[in-house]
């Protein structure tokens, strides 16, 4: 591998990883002006970087969504809501007004889901995915 090919490989790696400086991108553009093969390589590297960046953004959004769904507050709300629903349903057999407790439990669960949805609203990384 000659020094020019080695330098082009270093520059394309820097561009692919997103750490290339403006000067390095300009240097790579100069190499690609001289050689059509390098032009094709640069286009492919830029497409890979774009796809990789989108994938990374989606992975981060997924982690944020899972973290909000599994936060201690959400887990507590879910447990309290289920407990109230089950307790109210069982107590409702013996004391009919206790069915209101079951409705309160359903309300707690609904508010928990609503809170998580509002917290993650507008951050859906898959809204532009075509099926």
C-alpha cells in the first residue's frame, strides 16, 4: 500500500467514525477529485456514517423509553395500581362500595401510562421508518 492509499484509508476511517476535522474532510475531497474510485468510496463512507448515526439515535431513544418505563416511580405506580385493583375487586365481593377502590387502582395505572407517554412524546425514533 502506497502512502497515498494509506492516507486515504485513514481519512475515510476518520470520516466514517465522525471524528474528521474540516481540514481532513477537505483533504479527502482533494483526493476524491483526482480519482473516481475514491469518489465512490467517499460516497459509500458518508452513507454508512449517515445510517450509523440514525441507528445510534434510535438505540439511544429506545434506552430512554425503557428507562422511563422501568423507573422506580413507574414501578411503584404499577404495583400500587394493581394492588388497589385486586384488593378492591376481592373486597367488592363482601362490601360492594369497595369496588371504588378498584376504580382508583385503574386510575393510578392509567395515569402511570399517561405520564410515561407524555414524558417520551415526540421522541419516537421510528416515526420515519417505512414498512
